[in-house]
C-alpha cells in the first residue's frame, strides 16, 4: 500500500468500478434502488464472477480457470 496521495492506491478498484459503469450502470436508467441492487448482484455473482473472461486468468472465465487448474482426483 502506498502513502496518502499515491496514484496507484485505488487503481484496481477504480478499474473495476469503471468496468461496472460501462457494462452495467450506463446501459439503462434504474427506477428503484432495489432494482439497481438486484441488477448489480446478478452482474457480480452471475456474469463477472462466473462468465466474464479475465485477462489476469489468461482470458478465461473464473470457472474455466478453476476447471483447468484443479487436478482430477
């Protein structure tokens, strides 16, 4: 962790929220907070964590990465 004012302190989270903004939040208007929170939950739990391909994982989804990385017993 850097010192106060370092430009890289929040780089990871800023990048994540920028991606959420582009892929989810800017695509429509939300009528209620409940509707938004439900959409955000679905985006994170269903799309981002299971289906979206991540460059840090070799352009694999987390599920694909785990299947390849886990040895079969």
